[in-house]
């Protein structure tokens, strides 16, 4: 850095320190942290602790002289900076500057995105394993009672969009399938024979009915048919 650049840097730093000192004093604080982040615009915040009541504050309003001092500093002294943080301590009259370059910010965003993706994959795997663990069959007794109860009611939520999985007896057929907007348009399983339906349902389990065979995790365990839901249907007469 040449002598002229050093002089400009010192001037801009001194001016910004002065503006920050004035701003912090107006809040009644002695310590604070400025964060300036460049996105499509300049995002500014000042966190501090008010001295008289030890109350934490987050300041968003910045007058023009302070905004200009920040912009000028970043343009002249830190042109490649994406995030500038200044830790202010008026008790010692110190201003500590830290920087995050545009390249560093992009790298952090990529790392955060990869970490979030990995966490989501682990979450989905854990959910699938949990849903797949309950393999106890519904059994003939419960399946038979459900078959009889479906003659007088149906299992299926009624709200907008995806309503989960349902069971119904419609036009002489026992149907199992996805319910959308309160209705089952295309059954995944359909039985005209009562005994065939009972045999199929009796062999199902919470695991086999959890929709974990689908590619989209949204459907895994989402309003699916479970043993508990079948039992509740018998109690309520609907589900």
C-alpha cells in the first residue's frame, strides 16, 4: 500500500470511527457491533447494550452521514468486502475491524448449503428407518371390523390439496388410495371381493402403509393409514 493509499485509509477509518462513536453515544451505549453487508443494497445493523438498564438493542436506523462514511470506507479501504463488522468499545476507545470477502462469503454459503443438504438426507433416512420399523400386521380381526365399518363410513381427511391416504367402500368396491381435496379419484388398490380386501388389509402394517416406497419424502408418514387410525375409525365411525 503506497503512502497516499495509507493516508486515505486512515482518513476514512478515522471518519467512520467518529460516526460510529456518535451513533453509539446517542443510544446510551458504550459497547456495540456494527454489521454492514452488501447484497443488492447495503444492509446495516448495530447491536449494543444500553448502559443505564443493561438492555440489548438492535439499531436499524442510520442517518446519511453514517451511511456515507460506511460506504466510503468500504469503497476505498475494502472494495472486495461482502461483510464488514466493527466491534466498538468506547471504554477503551477501540474499534476492531473484521472482514468477509465476497469469495469467502460465497464459499461459506456453499458450505452451508452442502451441510443443510446432508442434514436433510440424514433426517430423511432416520424418518424412513423409523417408519419401516413397525412391521406388525393389522391382523384378520381388525381388518374384518374395518371392512364392516366401511359400509357406513370412510377413512379420509377432507381439506385442500393432499389429504393423505384413505379407505372407502364405493360402488361395491373397497378402495385404498391417496385423497386430494377430500376425494379419492384414483385408488391404488381396489377390491370387489370383501374377503380379498380383508386378506390384503390384514397383511399390511404401519411400515407397509407409510408410503416410504415413494420417491418424495413429503409423502412418508404424511396422514397415512395406521393401526391406530383404523382403531379410532371403529370408535368414531369415521376418520
